[in-house]
C-alpha cells in the first residue's frame, strides 16, 4: 500500500480497484496487480510525458531480489516483442523491421496479477477481469496452471460464445490489441477476453508491448486501397491511450472511437 499506483500508472492496484468493463461488471475486478513501465529518472526528458517516469519499487528489505528479477524479465520480453512484431510485419507484406524504430523508448509495461479465490458469475456481473480488449499492440501472457482465461472469437455475435484458454507450461498466450486492429484497418482483430475464476487463487504476468508515446498510429500502407479506405484518422499513441482511459472512466466500451 506504500506503492499505490501513481498518475503514470506505476505501482500497486488493490483488489477490486479496477473495473475493465464498467458496462457488464457490477463490481470491481477480483484481482490485484502491480504495474511496471520503462524505468527512467524524474529528470529524464521523457519523464514529463504521461505514462513515463520512475517505477515504484517495494523495499529491498521486504523483497530483496524482486526488482532485479522483474527488470530482467521486462527487458527479455521486449526482445520477444520485437521478434513477434517482425512476424506481424511480414504477415502484412511489410519489411520485417518495419515497427522497430517505433520502439526506442516504448510504452511497454509489465503487470504481475493475482486473482483472489472468488467464484465469478458473469450473469451477475462478477468477473476476475471483465470482458475487454487490450488497448495496445500486443500482449504476452504467462499464467500458472489454473484455468480462468476465456476468449470470444466472434465479439459481435449474440449470444457471445466464450472459449476456455487452457494454461500451457513454458508458453506465452499472445493477444492482439485494439491498437493493432486500428493500425491494420480491421484486418487483424483485437482479442476479446475475460477471466472467470472458480474459487482458486490464480497468478499471471501480462506484458504489454506498445510503441513510443509519440508514434503516429495510422492505417498501414498495405492495409488500405481505393476499395478499402482507412476507417480511422491518424492519432498518436499517447492520445490514443488517453482516449481509451477516458472512455473507460466514462463507462464506455467503444473500442476504437475517435476522440471528439
């Protein structure tokens, strides 16, 4: 509690404090989390931008190896993100390193999560995590052996059909985010997912692979044509995230709306 999440979304988020889907959820999500971003000092030029600045770290007396362990993992996952982003680029008929220059001081984030031993009930609006799509480009998720994650392939269908994603050792679950859907003009779809817990404590670690704050998110050159024009206007990554945070605070689930 001495490291409560600050204005840059760094630090501890208590149980029930977040509600990722304020429309379908009737209470806060039954989890706690700790948010870690790209480490920089308070006097770094980028520290003046939202979502940037120093992380909050628990005392070494309490957790002597925690910071070193998570920072090592943080930068190893960045390398994994670069590799997968190159596959995304190739799949879109772009050069393999197309996205690389957009990740010089990226808005990547690591988030260890603990789901408490509650029994979710979607019909009553109780979730480990409410239904949502991740805001950014790619998410890499490592989980323990307990089930809970579900995805909905046809997010516009009624009724929505949710499928369990079984945990698998030494593997990452990779979600495509809302930003990538916008970037590709809807060619790649954001992974709609939720967590439904069954009374057993569950742990996971999410890594959000997102570009530099000032990166312009506009329709990629291979994702539009005269017959298929861009669906969304250009927007910087920073403004896009601010739009998403504002939308959630206002209780909206609109995934890729344009700010007014």
